[in-house]
């Protein structure tokens, strides 16, 4: 009997240990699962004022034409040949350097903003060409030099922004008012003994519009990087010029300016 009691005690002890083992393993497993994971930092807010500096690359589409009138109507073939030499585009590319100031307001993921930017442009082009003009009905032939130049020195934009915040990323569209200058000069010189010529110029501020879009990335809660594209239309300008001898020969030159602008900016948000 004692032997049976001892055997039963050993069996009960082993059964107790076998049931205690899985509980300890499950308890250890739960402890592992209950380890607190690190919480990712919250997304920063895009609301607030900001300033920045920008550099850009511009391609200017500058369409130009030359029209002769007045006494030239009596010599249509001669006028046509000179006009063909003067119908030259001043398409050109150059750099931009400037700054910007703006304000954003974030509502949920939507970001509404307003921004003013301005920069100095290195955008200019010119041409000069001398050709022999032949009009057998009126002249034996003469050389005509047609020349012109175009410059634009600055650009300011004032527009709104609409973006959708993806935490630190902000894709957006933008559009509004653009203000720039156009500086146009042109001359037609008949290279004979008298030096018959027409010369004129026009420099003025143009008001137009722009549309574009971009992408910003928030490096820290204050510093951001931006890439942006803008299409800018500044309209046209023109001038009239009379011949230097007062013979009633006139010339009219006009130009239209559109710009494709790629910008990179570094921004500080307050």
C-alpha cells in the first residue's frame, strides 16, 4: 500500500509539472507580445508663414514679326523681302535668382496658401543680318541690314496654392498674376549713300498670368525643399518707327513673351 501511495504521488507531481509548463510558456509569450512598440513621430503641420530663396531655369518663347507700311506699299516685293528677314523669333533660355514669401493653412490634409515671389532674369537674345534685296521692277539691288534685340530683366508672381499633405510631402497646384518687363529694339538700315533707316524701341512692364505645380518636402519642422514648374504668359508689346528722312516709310515690330520656368527653392517655415 505504501508502495502504491508513493507511486501515485510521483505521478501526480509529474502531471502538475506538465500542466505548469505550458502556462509558463504562454505567460512568457504574452509578456513578449505586450512589449510597447515605439510610436512614430506625428506628422508636422504646414500651417504658418514662410520665406525662401530660389534659383530657376527659364526658357522664353519670344515670337516677333516685322511689318512695313506707308510708302512701302508702292514697293510690295521689296517690302516682302525685308519683312522676311525681320520675322525672327527671339527664343532664348537663361537663369533666375530670387526669393519668396507666403502663408499656408492646413485643414485636415488639405493645404491652402498664398505666395508672392520675385527674381532677376538673365533672359535676352539679339540678331543682325545683312542681305541683298533685289526688286527688278524698281531697283537694281541693294543691301539691307535688319537687326533686333529682346531682353527681360525681372518677374514677379502673386498667386494661390492648393495642396494635399502626405505627412512630410506636399504636392500642390498654383496659379495667379504675373508681372514682368519687356525691352524690345529693332532697326532696318538700307545700306546706301544716304543711310536710309528705321529704328525704334519699346520698354515697358507687362501684366499677365501663370499656372503651375510643384512638390515640397519637409526636412525638419522648419526647413523644406521645393521643386516647381510654371507656365507664364506676359502678353505682347510693339512699336512703330518712321524713316529718318520723313518720306512716309513706316515699320511696325511686335513681340509676344511666354516663359517656361523650372525652379528649385529652399524654404524656412515659422
